[in-house]
């Protein structure tokens, strides 16, 4: 029979020793792997498009590493220091302070501890990287920061500890016992009635009078019953909350800005109001809310006319507005809306058309150049109508559209020329079209020339 | 400065307190601001009993202050906390001693302000004390000199290699006093920059509002609501704005508003009176009746708040939209009969309706220069009920009253057994007349100490109430700051 003893251990052999110092535990190795994946993610997120294979692989790698850690060891928690991330008391990532060091970026935001909890999902990782990227470089007077953005995002498996003590305690402490709730002693004197006028400030307070005593809520009969909320009232409150939306705020704000433009007579106010409206207008365009965008554009046009008449100091602010909203990229974004033509409501289409018609003639020339990108027949029809409107007013647009490679446009311009019935125009623009390769164009040209006795 | 508390301090403590207050005030206000001037008066008054022919010396050693070579006794409480902060303020700047000469007693206010400003600024200098001394000489402030901090006089540093492990307070357990103080600071910072027409980010204010939202949601007791009873006569505008933000958030919680709306509501509360920043101090604190021009100027403040938010806040348009509307609306009234009169026909937004209630309630219960006595909270609510449907959204006001009870937190009550008490917690909805209260006992020095907390709904064996309310008044009538006893 064979001896199945695996090892013959001499009786005086030393006891088995633990792994040599420097060998890491499985937990630390897993944490390092996860942190390394996260660091790769923060550096590379946004380099490629979201649907690019590199981005997809990177995100999956991050999620996999964190999930693998979490399945065995639970939440991945590390402390945040100025230049390093610390795991179980030892640095797991270190680098020089600066915007390229994720530890520094988190530290600067006031975060002292960061946690990825089990159950983390890919959309949370994406959102975290988006927020991190956005706030990696801090502006001079930031509106918010990484912590407030994370707070707003409310990611269910990402936690952090952040201090709210954004100044030194020495500089911020309030001596509450020293605050005086009293008026100065020399205000003793005749009863002072409150300011005249409407509103609750205009309250006469006579502490010794019976009227004052009678005001107390305690004297209201059946108060408990009065204050009970009925079922209907509770439902009304729920509806009230549900109906309160950010979009409502935008519309009210836009109207308020036009009130400011109408009432205020200081250039900085106009600049600020128009700057705000410009941003809202561009947001509306980006979201294809063309009716709302048109409302802004049309009312600004009216205000600009008023400014021309009576507020010349405000004109630079309007010029600045148009300088931004008429940039080629903006027009491109309008053209980019055409593929979604079929999904847009009739009112939105009408509003888009109205916006394009409001734009200056030079923009129409851009439309001409973009025409061949518009494939849907209904959209093409509307586009032609808009170009025709502009062409009637502007010779340059007319000439540009006339020379378009798109036959539909050329024919439409020929119709405009016929309508305008201007011999000089005909003489200038048409002769070469006798030889145009497109037969319909040639024929229409000959007809117009003939009508002016030009042969 | 509240008389009793100040008088309880020794002369040395009064001096250090005054120096600490002055260095804080000049960071926030211009030199000609009344609050700064008050600090200057306190400073020179506190120096009078301590000034000798050789001058007055303030020295730091081993964590303790020495005034004219005499060690200042350590005392527990708020005074010690303030002194610790001032000690830290000086040691961070490497200052070991301040030597004042008799000339300071006749120094003009501008010179004293300049001294405090330089004291703040030297914190940014590597060679702080030397730089400071040079600046004093060059500015003609020859009545003060500094000495460098001696080795060993600092607080013990951390051991080499020891990592900083200061964990922030967890949400729901944060100090309400600190949260209030930091929120006040965030608002002051914004207002200060706006007053000099400087563009300003909302970052810190937003962070403090988010912190407050968490505390409103998570605190077991409404400690932050207790802080909203703070009444600072000399600092009304800012404390009022913080109070309105807190009250609005608690209403929002009752309504079940989502987090993002709560954040917007808090920011609106904080900034609703931003337009007053540009109004003259004398107008805001005028005791006589306003002229019609002054009244019109004051009524512009809601439109000015909007204008300032648009002009000077560095926020994207969607956030500005949500923040600018409620401040614009807060004096329009529920039925749109208020001001500004611009032909505004849109219904008041939800946040606007909440803000109106919080704003009026805090204003009515605050002592103001043109109102001899502030209203007690139960009377303020009784008056507000008369505005249901006209000034106030009736449902939201009902929610507000349910939340606070007849005698809201901070109301001073007289009980049938002769005790006086502060309302500390709202009552149950079934009986809004009987809140929880903290009994106040006289301390024999003109002030009060906190006694037991009792529930006025408690009944004796015969089914009667153990204690009954016979009267209510505003805590300022006895110079009481409720927050001191409730947090």
C-alpha cells in the first residue's frame, strides 16, 4: 500500500510562517484594481463618444472591478486626502495636487470619504464621471461644485462625506448669546405706528390695547377642527406639488425678463436680461421647443425696434444677442432639426418656420447651402417657402438660391424673378440659364426672357 | 451686544471679545457700517479699565491669554469658545502678542478699522507678524505693535505621520448653531460682493442650503426650526433671510416637496431680500413714517432682487429661472394685489406662496425700529389667518399652522403656576393648543437658565391639565433668544 502522506515533515521543522511582509491581502488587491479602474475612467471618460467601444469597455471595466470587490468585501470605501486616496489607513493612489489628481479634486470639494456600495449600476458610474469631469476644473466664481452636483444627482449607491464648513470656524462663529433681540434703549418713547401703506408691515401694534390681545390664534374657535386637512385638501396639496415644474419657472422668468427690458433704463440690466434670454433661447432651440424659442425671438425683435427709436444705449446689448444667436453653428442646429420633422407637432413646425423667416437674409444664404441635407419632402417644401420669402427681399439670397444645384430651388427662384417682373434683374441674372443642363430650368428661363423681349 | 451677557464677562474677556468681533465684522462690512462702529465703541470701552501708562498688552502663551501679564482665567461656555477661536485666529497668523499704546484711545475710527483689516490680511503672508508691523508703521498706526509667537505657544500639532481624521458631522446630527452660522456667512459673502457690483457664484450658499435640507429631513427634533427664532435687532436683514429659508424648508417638508425643489426653495428664501442690499441702511432702519418716495424705493426691492440675480449670479439659466421668480413674487400676495405693480397675471408659484408665508411670519415676529414691540407668534398667526385667500394661499397657511401649533416654537408663555416657559416642540395635531415647553428659571443675575422640558398636554389623575397657559408674549420682552435655550 502506498503511503498517501503528502509530505514527510521532519519533527524539528520550524512552524509554517505567514506570507512575507509586502504581500497584500486579497481585499487590498481587489481595492487597488477597482481604484485603478476608476482612475482610468476619470481620465478617459469623455475622450470618445458614449457609443464608442473604448467608452463602453472602460465603463464595463469600472463596473466589473467595483462589483467584484463588492461581492466579496461589501462597500468600497476610501478616505480622501489632499493628494491621495487612502484605503484601510494606507495610500492606494497618490499624485501631485492639481486638477489632474482625482484625490485633490475630491478633497478640494470638501469630500473626506467616498463609498461605492454594492448594487452600483452603470448609469450611476456614467453620471459620476460626467459630474466629475464637469467640476474637475473649478471656475473663479462657481455657481456650484462637485458635492452639490452629486447631492442633486442622488446616486443611490454612491456615498460621500463632505464638510459644510467652507470657512474656518474662527471666521464664521456667531456669538448667539451676544445677539440683541431688543431695540436700542432710546426707542422708548411715544408709541410708534408702523409705516403707512398697504401690506403686513403697516401694522399698528399697541401692546396695551384689547385689540392686540384679541388677535391671538388661541382665541380662534374650533381651531383643531379648522386645521384638520380633509381628504380633498390633501389631494389638492399633492396636485399642487406635482404641477410645480422647472419648465413653468422658465416661462415665468422669460416674461419677467421682458418686463425688466420694458421698465429698466440701465445698460447693464439690458445686457443681463438679454444674456439670460439668449441662454434660454438656445436651450429651447436645442430641445426643439420652437414655439417658446419663437416667442423670445419675436419679442426681442420688438424690443430692439423700441431700442432703435428711444434707447440707443441699449443697442449694443441687442447686437450682442444677435451676434450669438445668428452664429453658423446655431443655424446648423436648426437645420439638424429637419430629420425630426415628422415627429414635430404642427405648431412646432410653424414656429420653426417663423424663426427661420425672422432671421436676417444672410442666414437664408446658409439655408440655401444646407438645402440638400433636408430630405423629407414636407420639410423641403417649407424650406423653399422660407427661402422664397427671403429672396423676395434680398437679391443676394435670390442669386445664391438661383445658382443652387438643387433644381427645385432654382425653379422656385425663377418663379420669384417672374413675380418681381424686373427687367434689370432678368438681364443680370438669367442669360446664362439659357444653357443650363436642366431642361425645365432652360425652358422656364426662355419663357421669362421672352416675356421681357430679351432673346 | 446683549447687556447681561456682556456684563458677566471680565474686562479682559470683554476686550478679547471685542477684538474678535471687530476682526469678523470688517471682513463682512464696510468701515462705516453701524455694526462695525458698534464694535469700535465696545473695543475702546473695554480697553479703558485695562489701559495703563505703559499701555495694554495682550499675550498668548501655552493656549492661554495674558492681559497685562495676568493670566485670564478659563471659563466654560460661550465665552471660552469665542476666546479659543480668537486664540486660533492669532496663532495661525504667528502673532504672539499685541502691544497697544495709549494713543489708541484717541485713534479715529478709520484707523481702528484699518488695524483690523491688516490683522485679517496678514494671515495670507508668510512673514505675517513682520509684515504686519511694517504695515502698521507705514499706515501711521504707531499705537500698536506685534510680537512673533514664541515656540511652544501653539496648540500641540499632530504627531508626525498621523493622518487627519476629522470626520464631518453626519447628516441629521449636525450642530444647528453651526449650520445657521455658516448659512448666515454664505449669504453675507454674496451680499458683500453684490454691494460692490462684483459677479458672484452661489456655490457656498447652495452647499449650505443643501445642508439645511438634509437637516430638515433627517433631524429627529426640529432643531433648525428652533434656530429660526433667532432675532438680531442689529442684523435683521441677514438673520431674517436665513429664518425665512429655514421656515420655508420646513413648510416644504410638510408638503412633501422633492429634494431639488427643496433646494430651490431654500435658495429663494436666502436670496428673497437680496434687493435690500443696495438700499441705504438709514432707509431700512428709519423709525419715522416713510415718505412716498422712500416707500417706492423700498418696494422696488423685490424687482431689484430679480435684477441682481440675473445680473450678478453666475448660474445657468435654468437655475436662475427657478431662483428669480419667488423673490419677485413674495410681496405680490396670493390674489396678486400686492407689489410690484407690473400687470403680472400669472398665479404665484408654489415656492412664491410658501415664501410669502415664511416672510410675513418672521417679519411680524421680529422687533423692528418702527414697531415698539414684536408680536408674539400666536398673535402673528392670528393676524395672518385674516389674510387667508387674499394675502396667503389658504391651504399652505393651514399646513403652516398645523406645523407650528397655536404657540409656535420660541413663543414665551406664562403658566398658571407662575412659571414662564419657552415652546420647544410643536404639539400633536389633535390639540394645537398644548405644545412641549422648556421651563425657564431665573439665574439671580437678571437672566434665565433652562429647566425641565414638559408636555403641556400632560394630564393629572383627575383628567385636568397639569399646567395651563395664561398668557403669551414675545421672548424679546424679557431679552431672551429662544435658540440659546432650545439648541
